[in-house]
C-alpha cells in the first residue's frame, strides 16, 4: 500500500479510525472545524471513521472500542504538543503527524528556534522572558535588544492567539501580560517587515514532498485569528508569484526545518520574506496543521492536483508509532 497515491489505498485496510478533534486547548474552536472536515472527507472515501473528542471521552476508550489508527485534528496544547502522541504510543495505536519529541519541540517556539539556530537556519532574533523575568524594568528593556516594532507572543500557542505587534515602549507591558495569560513564558521576537508565506511538507525523511509556497496578503489589521478563520479579507496566492530562486530557497529552508525537528507525516512552516533583501526567515512549524475551509495545506495540495479528500486519506495512511506496540515488546521479551 503506497501512501503517496491515495487512489491505491484500500479504505478497508485502514481499519476503524478515530478522528481526534475538539480537545481542551485555546484552539478548540478551530479544531472542531478541522475535525469535522476531515471526518466527512474520510467517510466520503469509504473509511470507517468516527468522531472522538478527548475533552468528552477518555483516550483509553480508543483501545476498548477497537480503533486501529487515529487522525489527529487537534490543535494546540494536549493535541499538538506530544502529550496525546505519548498516550497513543502507550496504547499502541498509530497516529498521524509527528511523534512525541518532534511534536513537543515544534510546539515550543523557543526550543524550535534554538534547534534551528544550531542548524544554521534563519529565524528572527528573540528574547525569552521566563515567569521570573517579567518585571517592568526587564520588559521595558526588550525593545533596546530587538528594535521596534517587535512581536510578543506565548511560545506554546498557535492560531495567532495572544499575539501583539508592539509599536512603542509603552505597549510592551500590556503585550507581555496578554501573552502571559496563555503561557508562563513569553516570547519577544524581532519583527520582520515584508511578506508572509507558508509552505507545507508531506511524508518523511528522503521521501518528504514539499508542496507549493503560498503567499499571504493580509488586510491592514493583519493576519490575526479573526482574519485567519472567519473572514474572506485575506488573499492567498498559490502559485505565490515569487521569483523561482526565492521559491526554491523557501522550499529548501522548509524541508531543512522539517527534517531538523524530526517531523513526519505532514507539517507546515510559516515564514517571512524580509522586504529589504528578500531573505526568508522561519517563524514556526505546525505539526498538526489546520484543515478548515480557510486552511493552507489543502490549498497548497490542490495546486498540485491533490483533492482535500485524497489529502486526508494520504495523511491517514501515513499514521505510525515512534516505537513498537506494547504487545510486540511483550512478545520479544517473552
């Protein structure tokens, strides 16, 4: 069975499938939209798929009810951060997307930056403010290090939740307080003036496929939570309309970022192209990308002829475990 060609995949071979969506994170609303779309898509292709909300049911029920694999359509904490992945490892149920460590590291934007910088990959300069480093004096000094404007965000949230673009020193305290409502740590990041792009990857290792780059043209208010999911004010360009050399560099950088984190299955990198010299900078890696009507991975897949339903089947067919299932371990030991 080849996961690269959805038409060659027998839906019955995928077994009973749980689509995990909802959950308890700040991104629950978006996860519900993603999960419903995935569930409908899989069912339309003949997959025995069922809804499963971890906020309402215990994960242990997955094993009791005979699920063979899980499609993770959870976003944010307790879904994208390695915790659910770890539980599924213990249950021995293969799941979509990255494993425990890659999910955990990618969810933490500070840890991601540290790893990318060690690998020589470009990402904006940053200051991490721990819970004990958020005094008025320390917060006020951050613009001296990063310049203005700058971005303040919680390092372990997504969907632009708790993010502020700070224009002046007087805005810093309020921005840090907002981010700290979602995370004990606060990430302050150099603002890259330019165009925002995103680039998705399917697969793993040498077989990973980079999808076309999408250029995002947001309104004056910016690419915020509301504009991402609930308006049609944002314009998406795919093909991106970038010079070929720049598009290839973004794809190269995305693949290097994906592999350096140890990602598998699928993922999506968000980047900025600096206006002054057209240099791309990595912002973050999403290991459980959105699958809503406004989402970017389906848009990019469509550009190379992969329908939404086929994308869902392909991702599902790539479901895996970091390690052997517990019963296989028991047999080896026995």
